[in-house]
C-alpha cells in the first residue's frame, strides 16, 4: 500500500498541471486532523462529486463533526477529482486519498459513502476504481475497509446493492456510535468479514444486501424477497434522531470558491405537508424542530468560527417552523448591523412568508423571491396534495412586489400521468399573470422566472405506483412552454428530459440495474448530473448490452399488490397508508397537513408528542384517533 508521504510527494508534481489545485490539498480552516496512531478507528467520508459541491454538503459536515468528537476515532474526507486531475492521478499512480492525512482510502477501516442522488452512481464506481477497491462486496474480504452507503437515494439502494457491504437508512447521527462500537468489538475479536456483517445486521436501520435473495419473474417483476442469514431482519426500518443533536458550528472554510460559502443551520427536519411527489418529505418524517435559542447561538458561534457573512436557515418548509416569528425576531435582535445576510428557503405561498422576509429586510440577501406552486391548476394541485389556490398565489405575488422585490422564481413540475395540455398551458398563463401584477406595481423592472422539472415517481411516496410521462410528450410540453414564455421579463429553465428519465430508471431500479451501472461506467459515463458530461446514448447502450428494458422501470404501471424492489426497506410510513394516499390522489382528494391532526401514517403518532417530550416508545395518537404504538427505533 502506498504511503501518505509518497502520495504527498507525487501530488506536488501534478498539482500545477490542473485547474483549481486547491480542490486537492486540504488544510482548510477548521479542518480536524488527528494522529493516526492515537485512535482505534479511522473513517473516510467519501462524497462522490467534486470538492466544490461536496465540501458545503451539510450531511458530510454533520458526520465529520459527529465522528471527530470521539477521542478514539477520526474522520477524514475524500471527494472525486475533476477529469483533469483524474488523468494526472492515473498517470502518476496516485490512488484516491483523504484530504487531511493524504492516506489512501484503502488504509481506512470504514468508508462511508454519501449518495444523495442517483446520478452519482457511476461516480461511486469511479471513486472505487481510483481507490483500488474491487467493485463487488463479495470480492472484498476483511483486509479491505468496510464500505457503507447512506443518503436519500439509498432508500432504494438495490441498484448499488452488489457494490456495498451495508447501507444505513435514516439519520446518520443516530447510528455512528453503534457502528463504530460494533466495528471495534469485531476488530478485537479477530473475526471474519461475514462475522462483522452479522454483527452489523443487529443494528437498527442497517441493511446488509448480501443477506437477502431476490427472485424475479420472466417479465422482470420481483416475485420474492427472502433472507439467507439468520441475523437478517425481514424488514429494515430507518432510524431517526430525537431530539436533533446540536447544529454544526465549526464549518470548514474552503480553499476555493464553492457552490455555497455560508453557515447552514438546520432549524427543522421533516415536513408535515404530505406533498405526494416529494420523497424527502416522506423519508424525513417525523418533524423535529430545534429550539430558537439553540439556532441563534449556533449562528453566533458559526459566524465566529468561520468568518462567513451568509446564513441559511434550512428546512423543507421554513414557514412551518413553530417558532419562526420568534426566531426571526431573535436573529434581528442579535445580528442587526453585523453585515450578514440571512436566507429562509422553502417558504409557503402565503402572506405570512412575505411578512417573514420583510422582517429580515436589513439581513435578507439581494435577489428574487422563490415560490413552488408545482402545478398551475387547482385540479393538479389537489392530485399532488399541494392545496394552494391560484388566487392565493397571485395575492402573495402582489405582496412580494409591493415589498420591493423585482423578481419571482416559480417552480413547476410537468409529466404527471393525470396532466393534460390544459394544465401545461396554465403554467404559462400563471407566469404571465404574475408578470402582469408586477408590471402594474413596479413597472418594467419585473422579472418572472419559471423553473420546470419533470415528475419522477420516487420510492416511499404515494406516487411510487405511478408511471413517468412519455419523453416525446415531455419535449412537446417544454417546447410549448418555451414558446409561450419568450416575452421580455419572462424566463424559463428546465430539466433535461433524458436526464430525468435516467434518474427514474435508477431510482426505481432493482439489483439487475447494478450490471448496467457498471457497464455504463466502463463505457465512460461519469458526472451524469453535469449536462455537458451526460451521455444518454451510452446509458441506452449499457441497458441494451445487459438485456434489460429500462422503460419497465419508468413506464410500466405497478399493481398496488405487487412486490416493489424497495419494499423490504421501511421509511416508517406504512405501506397501506401510501396506498390509500395514492388512491386519494386518483380521486383528486386532499389530505390535510399532519399538524391539523394525525393521519396514522405510522411514522409517529403525534407531532405534539415530540414537542411535549414523551419518552421514546410511549408516543400515542391524539385522543381523537385510535391509539397506536410507534414502530420505529428512536435514538
């Protein structure tokens, strides 16, 4: 194995040949570097994207902080090099290494791979190849690092199953101590890798794919899913942290400009809205909020530790944070005159959201106001459970312009099976109405930007049984909208239909998809999330060579009673609840916000229970609902 000193020496010879060498040297302010000889366990956190995108990732920041708080363990980071650096590394025989110590990834005990979205899958394999790691878990014995993956996309991890030793479902903070302790006990015992995996299988939320066999029909449907090891549970349920641990405050200050140079404080995790298309809103339940004082103190400490001048208060729906008004006032009282900006993303479409941003007038960032109606007709909004009236949206837009904003960005989604061209045309009409309101109030300075994405029926949502729209139909709808929104003051951006189709294939895939991912990587697929790198033709070739019809994943209707590839993995929401919600969508029926009353989805029996501090395992539904014990393991 190559030494860290040799890697450092070789790096010196190649760094001046590449763009942005600051991506590859480490040494950032607030970096944690421990003596390798003084710790029992060494963890590499691998984010399979370039440094510019990976460094600000809050999930990696949380795990980096969490692990490094243990005296007996260290965590170091590794990101995927850009193409120029990859060429130089391969030419100079430099394996993928950690930024802190320059040790190769093969020198670590555990490698934690963060996979937040599916178009990183070929990047994961490229990272393995650069690190000198065999692709298949079955080819790696106990002399190799244990490789565990997590992140939103791994709630259906089957497409990556042959490559990973284990997956973790849920909040990473909830499992780290158990994982590290389990590994240390196994190491002391001198056991085999099989014995390590059996120990891991006993940790709540941990999924060992090699302990399960899948059977398929001649048409590719899953017909059976069985355990092959007595240590493996029949179903794996996610774990979540209650309460949320203290926020990260010692953020790494990057060597170069990154996509976000800011303090990010998560004020709330989870969402009670129940938008049927939103995977994050379902897999991150239940709602957990941080106290106002904790948030404000974290901001204060993080600003002092980093020197950043921008703060983002993160959540899936900031306006739903119970004490948002109190928090806004506390931030104003503490930071007025400090020359910082504070952003509140993910605001509801209502006057209250505008009032919030107006209160932060002196601290808010310059630029536009963002709203996400998702659909432009009330019929479609009922289907997707986004109950916002057009009148309410237009009223909110008017108040935004009245308060001094000159631009509004509206997010829409096209391609739902129930959508008609009238629903698509309504998107253009709504943008024009918003523009007309702005024109009337502030004149020619008004700008309206429509961001249009394509519907993908994600696992663990009520729409997981739905189908994708035909790609030709998506192109037709996009062409129509582009033509309608050509007027001055109107702008449109959109997701590439083929990129969305690939995301659907991978997010809804099964274990057979793994061979396609490997073949796509062999054909040269890398950085599939980057439009200038994306090669749809190579992916089509990979599916064809593997004899798999990708459209069976995206366009075949699913029967409500068939076994889904991810059905053995539990987000905590009961399958029957999702089925019922899907049936409600077909009828255009709305399901109220969870805060209006518990719907017995199964994840928690009451939002109020968390806030009142009832002990884990003792949460019950409100008196108006049947009592039901929580089924999840709570940390």
